């Protein structure tokens, strides 16, 4: 099959913690265009999708060919379920998120930033998730530290393998992120990306 420019389409696998789909696209498509195709497969809004390739969050203005995303490779969609989870949480406990200072519509209960400083939706979702994890951890007995399973390497073997496949190659950091998030792959990815950003 060919794109509108006569170039052959590439097939990219999209993997979530629960599903795997394939999407055909032009090799020079922008991430934003690619997200629109992915959103159709997963029935999600494009601005709520966060794509990760080789341990890096993909930005809307980047192109797949510049990111070296080629035919047959896999891209991770780590945060697609957040919107559904937030809705379930809001329905089950309507006062919980506002009580934590979190606006369930994708931000905090603080006043919005000035229009010129408005962060994008992916940033809002990442910030929201970080706040939720911090709030939940700080409210736990024992200073917010979760007990690791008896043998975390075995318990989190599948998640460790997925992190390695996504380009997170520091096994120790991967294991620590999984232990601190009780094996939650999406939260571990967030933690690893935050650590990477702090180092640069």
C-alpha cells in the first residue's frame, strides 16, 4: 500500500499494557497525524494519547522518519487508560480528586496559567499523574513507601522486559521504579522519564 505521496506505508505496532494494534501510516507522518490514526484504533481522543518510543515521549511536531520509527517497530502508548481511570475514579468518589487539589478535567485546582504559558495536554496528564502518585504515596503508612514483593525481579519480570523493549536499559533503575510504583508499568515509565529529565 502507498501513501498519498507515492511512498509505501509502514506498519507500526502500538502496544498498551493490555492491547496491541497495528497502524499503517506514511513514514514521514507527524506524531500528531499518527496519534489521530492510533486514536481510531483505541477509541480515544488524540490529545489524551502519549506515545513513547525508545524511552522518549514523542512530541506532536516530530515526524516518524526523523524519530527512526520504521516498518514493523513497536511504539508504546502508556497513558491512554488514564482518561478512563480518571472518569471511573470521579464517578466512584466525586470528592476525592478535588480534595487532593486535583482538577479531574486534567490539571490542578490552582488558577490556570497565562495563555502564553499554557502547557499542552500531554504535559497536563503527566503532571496530574505525578500529583496523584505523590498524593497517594504520601498518605500511606510507613512514610509512603510500599513494601517490595519478596522477589521483585521475578514478580515484575514481564514489566521489566517491556521496559527494556521500550528503550529503558538501566535494569536497576527499572526495577526501582517498578518497586516504588508497586509494579504499575505506566507509573514506572513516568518515574523513569522524570528521572531522565532531571538528569538532563
